[in-house]
C-alpha cells in the first residue's frame, strides 16, 4: 500500500528518485554511520593493496606510520572533478 502511494506521489519523478522513496527510512541510516561504514571498506581496500596491516586514527582520519598507505587515503581527483 505504501509503495502504491509513493508511486502515485512520484509519478513524474525519475526512476532513481522513485527507488529512493521506496526504501524504508531505517535502512538508510545517518550520514555519520554511512561515512564510517564506507571508511571501513576503503581501509580494507588499502590494506589489501599495500599487503600489510594498517593502524588508523579515526579522529584525524589518517593511517598511522605507513606513508604509502596514507597516500591512498586522499588520492588526487582527475579533471574535471574537484572539491
């Protein structure tokens, strides 16, 4: 029933907006928890790429004692992307 109401409400919206509207709000979580979850995956990827264990400071958001791994944390963006 809720899905039908959302579909009628978003009749002119894009497919992505409609799909977003149908996701229960408790699944989405907060921005902070999403950031932390993504960080864990990025750190696992960095550990795999460097082939060693890493120590991470979550307050400074940097890897401790591994300059090679720390360079992978904030890689430069390719043009035309920038922050």
